[in-house]
């Protein structure tokens, strides 16, 4: 996934289908709290969290990702590290 400085479209359009830890359903996750480009480029963490909503039970699901590269106008978020 790529987070652009002026758009969350590529993050929002990336579908995740996983088992929800709350209801146990294999379900689609809906992005509810996208990462903030300004904060990430300021602190450059190696791992980040993104918050989604389970489409079955509507509870909050937090996923952790590895950032592979920071560029001036893009952040490359590559590896899904789990819940
Ligand atoms: Zn659920």
C-alpha cells in the first residue's frame, strides 16, 4: 500500500479479509482511521497501526503494518504484521 501526502485513496481502497478477533467471522474490514501522513513523516516509525471496522459485528479492529520506505510525498506500507 502507498500513503500519499495528499490522498488516502490507495489505503482506503485496499481490501482486507481476515478473521475478526471479536466475532470470529471471516470478514471484510473497512478503514475507519487512516494514518496521518504528516505525523508519520515527522517521526518515521518502522511499524504503524491502522484502525478498521469489522463489517460483520462493527467492532474496531487494529492492524499493524511494517513501513518499508519513506519518500518525500509517499510512504510505502508493505507488510501486514497482524493484529
Ligand atoms: Zn467482527
